[in-house]
C-alpha cells in the first residue's frame, strides 16, 4: 500500500474519531429550573395518556364488582400503563439534568422503574390468585413505593411528576 494512502487513512480515522468523541458529551446540562420545567411537561404528557386508562379501570364502583374482577382490572391497568411510564422515565433520562443532581435523578428514575415493575408483577400475581399479592394490593398499612417516589419528586420540585393519583 502506498505511503500516501496510509497517511490519508490514518488522518481520516483520527479526525473521524476526534469528531465522534467530541460529539458524545457536548450536551450542556440544564439548570435545575429548566430541568424541572421540562420534566414536569413530560410527566404531564404521561399523566394525560394514563388518565383514560385509570378512568376505564375504575369506571364502575368497586362495590358492584367482585374481588376477582377488581384484581383482573388492576392487572390489565398495570400492563397498559407500564409503557407510558417507561416512556416518561426514558424521556426524563434523555434530558441533560443538572450535573449536581445527576445521581439523584438517576436514582429516582431507577426506583420508579422498579416500582412499576413490582406493581405489574404484584397485580398479575393477584389476578392469578396469589394470596400474598392480593394482601399486598389490599393492605392499607403496606408502604406504597409510589407514595415515597411522589414525595421525593415533589421535594426536588417535580410537582407534576410527584402528584398523588
């Protein structure tokens, strides 16, 4: 291979690698108020998409339904709402959070994803008759992970994301 071609290839690879490296982390972090505004807008979109699902599941009074029907509805809700909530956390993760809050936001999103997964699994198990899962859904004394997540989100300033349902 001629020496000129080797130099050109090396130069192209070097410049291309430098461009790719410089493009990767060039996103400027948002200020906390900017992040909160954008994250709350994302949460509002998710809330608007989820609201009709909640309304459909709870359109009848629970007094008129037997426990099995209620549990089936919860399981269906969990399956339907999970993609909306996953998209919400993905979209929030795509924001350039403030550098000083990166770990806090990532932990909050990870905890939310885990709570969504747990809700889906518990609701499905309850619908299948698992007595422990039924008790977990029915237990008012049971610590609801969404309560803690909502509180933590509100403390940060994510008022829409931290709304109690």
